[in-house]
C-alpha cells in the first residue's frame, strides 16, 4: 500500500489577502503528516500531527487562532478516528488547551470513552498530565478585532485524512467553531460520523463548513458509505457535498481517501484550501 495524506484548512468565506497563506499552511501541514508516516507512524499518528500543525498556526480556526464565542472566549472541538481499530476519541467545548487534537488522542488511548466535553475534558487533560495554557494564549489580535467589530466570519475547521503503508486509514478534525456562538455549543468537529469518520473497510473523511447542516446529514459517514462498490473518492466527495447542500441546506467541504490510497475532495463554499502528499508527488501538492 502506498501511503498518502490529505489536509484541509477549512471551507467558507475568507479574506482574499489570506488565501495564499492558507494554501501554504496546508502544504506545510501535509508535509508534517507525511514525515510522520516516513518515520513509521500510523495513519492516526499522521493526521494528528498534521492537524496539530494547523492548530499552532494563528491563521486557522483551530487551537491558537480560533474564533471567539459571544462571551469573547475560545472554546474548541476536535476528534480523530482510526479505521483499522474502529475506535475514536473526541473533545468538545474545551478551553485552555493548546492542541485539542492531542487531547482527543489521549481520550482515544484511554479507551474508556469516546467524547469528553468542557470541564470534564479539561479535568481529564490534567489527570493525564497534559500541560494547559492561559486563555489569552489562544486569542489572536485578528480574532479579537473581529469579535470587537462584530464582523461576520466563516472560517471552517481544519482536518486531515491518511492511509499508511499497512493500509490503515484515519481521519482527524479540529475547530474553534462558529464566530460568536453560544458558550457550550458543540459542533460537528467533535462528533464521530458528522465531522470525522474512518472505516478500515472503505476509507476516511474529514469535513468542514456549516456544523449544524453537517450534523443533520452525518456527512463524514455519508461520504465514507458512498465509497462502497469501489466508487472513486472524488465521485463520493461530490455526491456527499450535494447531500450537504440539498438535504442539509448548508455550505462546506470534505476531504476523502479510500483504502487504496485514492483521494477525493469537494466543496460548495466559496473557498477551501487543501493539499496532499504521496510517494509520487515529491512535495505537497495543492487540491484546487
């Protein structure tokens, strides 16, 4: 099996001046995940690494750089799933955590639960030895200015899907959620089947866009289910986004891989940044 990793930086409406930096961020995240695969890491290791890179990048709506809720605070959601083990880990509405995707991985490894939220998730982080951060460390000047100006913004999420050399598949997704959301709101990025899904028999998907619409159509699982019958991931991605628009009445996008290492992506939002890397590309390539 030839390994591959695909990364997205969110779908939505973004300032034109930010577009190139978003493409470059996705390139670098794909390279970070690819290097993890070359070091012998699993598909799950690779998607965690790629998403953590984007959480650390202040331009993306995840980790540092997350949008602010109506109270001016950062609350984040993240999840990941391993298709071979058919197991997942997720966190919702967490604060004071630099990399929610790493906390989701600890939930995964603990194995007792799949989803922990808010104070319970933060307590689990402390109990498992994860170092927290101050609330101020997660707030960028750009997002504070948008919040103070009450400026509408739709920056999507970040995510990754991968296939490793053993044929294992995995997906991961992370977000700061909706601009000026109510405190305690949990979106699709924390929900297995909605924002993230991986099935070792078929493939893996990570989703971005209108969270409530994505939840209504269980978009990530819908897309993976569309891979049955040897349908190409590109066709499955387009069909899934059509479901999002027609049934969910929402905008967004998706990245998808199947167990053969084939790649698909689609969106009905104005902009979506994606990149991928495999053995033949030599360097991360953009998916436009």
